[in-house]
């Protein structure tokens, strides 16, 4: 597609008057996929997918008069939907044609998502003024245009990251719905790069820590860029938001950057600022994090929106809050060790171990075999168990029961918490259930989004769960990172992808293949399941891999490039002894 006009959003002015760095973005000219003139004279233009942008018209010689252009994310009864659900976007603009002079057609500025001075929330992220106003839309309805509208007379100027590479990643499997879920999620990450930092959708255009971390994981899995995550991190360190568990996500972001890039130079000057994100100021005498009345009633979030909390009982000691605290204490110990801060590493690690013991003694209900929501209650919500599992806090002898219970409960959480629910299921042997939940019938899966016709993931599973939901929320795009990490099976074992784990988790899929971007180059994976599991693997230079392959009940060993390799069975997988470089063909038989 042509990129005829480039704009680079390097600095974004915020409410304090200070400048925050942002990754470069640009406008890409995109043609319509269809233009239809209705009997009424209205012209319907479909661009195929939603993007943040506006319109450039190239009228013919002699064109005159006023036209009205309706912009919309939703289409209903043959028209752009003027009253869509939630905060799904609609707007309009009126312009006067003046012969063949090119015209920028953009809607009026939205006062909410351009507000940079407010006592209620951090500043919104502004796009470059020279672009004109951009909004998310797929459809146009044009009134007053005389004659036929030709394809070359209209383009959408769509905003994306300047460095986005559509060829950086791929995924394809034997399940066509899952393939559509992947593409929906991948494109959602691309489309929401428009602001140069990760924002929470068009309603506010504000970065939030949890949104940003989920976005970061999926951006890493779909493109080669690392700068946008870093710029979002720096912005959030200046403009943090209110939920308790959002603060620890800043440690998640720093840790993810280190594992993805191996860059200690970027991490070192930011390390000390992460201490404020550990919730240590709320630690009680026994090491567990405590919550006061305001935190119980407002800032301890567990999940969002509120209806997705599975009747969670909020108490003075909250299991989810403490799970986040323990997770980031362990990650900080690793970061400190990598930076040579040995005393910090020992302190963080020892504190986490002591607190985890109290966590187990205090918050695990031995009668139910589940974690309770907190002290003074025996209620066990989904979240009190999914987060400890995803964060590696559940002892081995308790894992199977909790995994089985989570599978039975299903998707009793939001699109945000689904990231962690599915991570836990994949990591602890329930890959079949994790994949099935992604494509399950009903209104609580990505199948529902695909079947709705949306082209960017939603803020919530459905409008009935969040009446003001928007249709352009990257935190709903978890499959963009889950499918490469688990179904293809590529994850870093050492920072910077120097050493990787390749462990396909096929569930009930017959096959899957794809390309996973890394800073060292792409990893290409192609596997076929069945009685004999076959894997074709290509690694970048200077990357070694530990390979684990599904062990069928009758399998006897692993062959690499036609020769039997040394391997041992651990659970349901063959662990191959030798480290792999470059390319290899594997067969389990």
C-alpha cells in the first residue's frame, strides 16, 4: 500500500507541559475495498477493516457544493450506524467541494480523548496536529456527492507505527476459527499503534499499566519494534494510574523488555524507580500486603469491569494483590542479579520466599483444595486461583486440582484476566482446554468477536458485560502472544533470545505453523501432530534451543534429521538432550 505522506510523532505534549517521547508513526493511504451508490443517492464506502484515520478526497474538475461524510465503526440496515452500542464510534463532517482541489475530511475533535489537563485522569495522548483529527472507522456514508465516486478519488489516511512490518509474524493451524482469532488479534496490535504509545482505546486514549503490558507481549509476538513499549513504560512512570495491581505491571514490563532484548543499559537507569511498584509500603508484619478501607472499596481491582470478578470477596488481605506482589518480588530479584545488585537480589528473593510461605499457610483452603479470596472468607473466586497458577506460586501437589477446577469454571473472567488464565492452563498441561476456550461458542470467547464482524478486538466480551465498551482495545488481543508462545511453542530461556525453549502445545489441533519475531531474527516453526509428531524448526544465527516435543502414549523416541537422538520423557513430553542450532527436522515415533 502506498505511503505518500509521512508524519513522525516523536514528541507528545502532555498536560504538565513536559514532553514525552513516543515511537514514530505515520499516515498510510489505503484504498476502499468497495464503493456502492444506493438508490437514495447515498454512497457507502467500505475499507474492509477499522483503522484510526481520516479521509482525503480528490474530486473531479468542476466539483462543487457541500457533502456530508458519516464515519463509523458499525454498520446497520445498509447505513453507517449513527447510534452504536457502548462507545463504538460514529461521527460526521461537512465539507465544501472546490473543483479538483484535494480535501482533508476529518471529524470534529473529541473533547474526552484529547483532554490533557484534568484532575480526574492522566493526560490523553495527542496525535500530530498536522494529521487533522483521526478516529477509528471502517465505513463511510457520503451524502451530496454528484455522480459516481471512483476508487482513485478517495483514500483513507490510516495511522500506524512507521516501522510496522506485516511480514514479521504469521500463524496458521488446522482450526480456521483459531486462524481468524489470530489475524483479528494481530491486526488489533497493528491498528492500535496509531498514537506512538499504547493507549486504552479511543474513548480515553490514555496509557494504563495492565493494558500496556498485554499490548507489549502481543507487540513483541507480531512485529520487530521494541521502542513503543519502552516509550509507554517511560510515560507510565510519569503518569501512573489508580488500580493497585496496575503498578506491579510496570515490573512486568521491565522484565519482559529484559527477556526480549537482553538490554541492561536500558534497564539500569530505570531499576531503582521500580521499587515504588512493589507494594512494599503496604506490607504487614507477616509480609503479606494489606488493604485499607479505600483500597478494598476502590483501588484493589482483581478484574475489570466489575461484573467480571466472579463474586470476589474483598478483604484486608487480598489473594490477587498478594499474588502480584510475590510475582514482582521474584522478578525484581532476577533483575537485580542481572545488574550486579547482589544485596538487592538476595533481599528480594528472601523476602519473597518468606512471604510466599505465609501466603500458602494463610490463603490456601485445604478443605476445598483452592485459594480463598482473602482472609476472613472461604469464598474462592476464579481469580484467586488463576493468578497464583499463572505466576508460578502453586506447589506441585496442588496444581492438578486447581487446573481441573479452572477448566471446569471456564472463562469466568474478563478479556484482561483471560491472558493470565490461559497462560496458566497452557503452562500446566491444559493446552487443549486453553485453545478450546479461545474458540468456544457463546459470548465469552474470541469466536464471538470474529463472528460479530469486528476487525479490532473489544474492551470486553460483550456490551452486556460493559455497557460503555469500545471496539478498539488491544488488551483484548491476548491470542496474538499466546498462540506463538504456546501453540507454536517459542519462548526465550535467556535474555535477548540467546537461548530459547521450543515446546509446541498442540491441544487437539492437527497442525500449526508460523513465524515468531525476535531481536535476533525470526524463528520458523511448522509442526504436524498425530501418532508421529513432526516438527520443522529454523532458528536465527547465534540462537540455541532446548526442544520439548509431545510424547504420545506409544512413542519410543525422537529422531533428528533421520537419526535417533538422546531424549528422556518428563510427563507428557520428550526432553531432547542436545541443544539445537540453525535448522532441524524432528520426528517423535
